[in-house]
């Protein structure tokens, strides 16, 4: 049987989602438990995508092949055995040809910035910027990211991708108390792409850049023309939407 798992995790103590030698990762923790439940026969999970070290997920998905189980019982067992910083929300049966990554349609990330007083209690979950920003200018700049663009200027390296063209459907920027939330929805994201866009928007909010400069930097297709990479702890994978018949 093929199953689709919906889960969340606090990325603070992880070196990223993907398995790495001698480092703690989300993928390895889940695969270890599934393998135990599968009579110690190895189980591989295939996620919608990777997240970097210290990045969180409200919603992440992964599919895996497993013997037939009651999905409620399997969810319960996993949550009993997984560490406290990973939580399985639900598991559902999907078609045998379903793939969590390649049938993905829309993905949403949210980035959180503390613009108020330094808060030692949220240092691992919100970027402690601790200054005010010009939110209206940031909103103006964000609109230049909307649509289909080559995001070479906003990724760590373009060499690992067949194409660096992605489509951004929507960007929302909202102030909630002292916390500024920037939400990006698109058909996919390159490594560090969201954090690099956030870095650029922060520089716009500081007055160091003009909103229109987004167009210029996108056109350069060169990382050196963009801004700094925002810290990982403020980033959350918020939601994944599949075509109705595929998964959700």
C-alpha cells in the first residue's frame, strides 16, 4: 500500500530535513520508526521537498510504501514512538503512482520577523530583527516577485537545478502585534529562495533598496546582486496543496 503522511516539526534541533551522515534529521527519525514498525525492514519516505537546518514545518508531507495498516492506528503508533519535536497529523491511502514531490501543485511558506523588543523566548522560532520596517514599501516590492520568473539571483546555487524558473502566485505581508509575517505561495521554491527574498524585502523596509529594484535583480540572474539570506529560524513550511484527486 502507498500512504501519504501529513506531519509537522520544530526544526530547532535538526540539521535539516534530509538524511545527513552523523547529523540529526527529520527524515531519519521518521524512517527509523517506520522501519521498526515494519519488522525492521527498511522503509523509505519521499517528501514534498527539503527544509534546511533550523527551518520549521506546520505542514510537511511524505509518501511511503508499507504493509496494510489501519491509518488511525499507524498515526497513533508513530506519534507514540517519534521524538516530541515531530508530530504526525494524519495518514491516508493514495494511488500507487502518487508521489509527494512530483504531484505537488502549490506550496506556502511563511517567514516571521520580530520588529519589537528582543524576545529570548522566541529566539528559535522568530527572527529577532528588533527594529521597525517600512511595511508599505515591502508590500510594493513583493508584487514584483509575483508571476513566473527566473530566480537564479535568489538561490544558493543554480547548478543543481534543471530550471531555476518558478511561479509565485501570491505574497501576503501582515503585521500581528510586533511580529511581521511574510507569506509566499508558489509552485515550488529553490534552496534559500524564500530566505533570500525576505532578506531583500528587509533591505527595502530599511530604505536601503527601492521596490522597483526587484525587477533589476531578477534580470541580473546573479546571486551577488541580491540581499543577505535571512536567518533560518523564522521560516516555516506552512501548507501544501495537491490536486483533489491526488492527495488532499
